[in-house]
């Protein structure tokens, strides 16, 4: 779902980010019959597991630790009423190795690739100023056409087993953080930077992608928050005199503040 910005969730004057990490309801789909039993509207059982984590680490039963197939997660999320008019997303840091996301029983997103983030746009699926049910079906089967490579075989007993082509355990589940985010309709989508040193000075060439046409400003702040460079436009070069370099035991960092503006009003702001 790379239609949506992969910028890491951060709050600003225009953005909201709520961590969904914590305890999620969890269930294994032994018969691969979850959809037929309407689990997308709510999963059975009472097991609760932490997210982010690998589900295998919370069981000692051999069959569960070796489980191959669909595994389901569920969580209730509250969406504030003041988020109406924004783009509301659920961002998953990783779901190994493929996932389908349901919100209030409706398919919101599908993703394959267990080591990349993806977003589900839930703007039109949620009830505002109310709790909403997020259900995620994760599948950890291995194939020869995705990373990590392997095979999934079915034993005479009917048990599925992974046959990996790699030398580590097939840990799986919602293994990275999950965020509920709200972005303005016109937002900063992506930022590219190239750094160049010229003696004591630095040049930072940048390119900003947005979802609209309003002007963009880019400001560079030092560690104390003082402006050291400024540019206007979606592309440009920030020049820094006597740049402080990042070093071991002296991890000096600058902050780049990108804004979309409209006659002095900030439509979106992102800092990295």
C-alpha cells in the first residue's frame, strides 16, 4: 500500500499519531476458515498477546510454535471527532509475511512483504467519536516467490509446516509498531535529501513530494533550535556554514522542518 506516505508517524501542528502498541486479542485459524466464520467482524477466544512481538514467543506448545497458516489479531480503537476532514490511516511497521486489514468488518487493505511498513486508509470506514474494531489476518506461510524464500508443505496428518531456505526461525505476526494517524488532506508525502561536505561547510540538496500544489518551505534548525538555513520550493539546496558533524559520543543532529503553507497558514508540517 505504497499509495500512502511512508514517513514515520510524528505529531506536529497538523498531524496526529496515536500508538496502538500493547495488548491485542489473538487467535490461530487452524482450519483456515476464519472468513467463513466472519472473523473479520471479531475473532473468537480470550488470548491476548502484545504487539509488537512474534506470537511464537508466548507459547510453549510445539504445534503452536510451529504453526503455519493464518493468525488473527483484533483491537478496539477510538477515533476522535475532531479528526473529521483529515485522512485517517492505520500504519503497520511490519506484518510477516502478508496481511489483510478489516475495519468494522470491511476490507481496508491488503499487503504482502513482511519487512516493509504499509498503511490502511480507514477515513471512510470509521465512526468518529466512537470505538471501531480493527481485525488483521496475518499469514506466515513461505513460498519461493517472496522473501524469505521457502516452501509450505502439508503433512499426512493435515498439519502445515514451513520448509525455509534460510537458517533462522520463521518468527511471525505483527512484529513492529502499529500507529493510528491523522494527516491533513494536503500533506507532505516524501522527502529526499543528499548531503555534501565542502571543507567545513555542508550542502543539503532536498526534494519534497506533496499531495497538492501549495508552496513549500524548508527550514534547518541547529541543536538549540536556531535557524541556520532556509529555502522555499519543493526542491532546493540548504547551505550550512561550519557544519557540526555527527560523531561517536557527540551525536549532533540538525532538524529539518518542512511546511506546506497557504498565505501564512500552515497546512502541513513534518520534522525530521
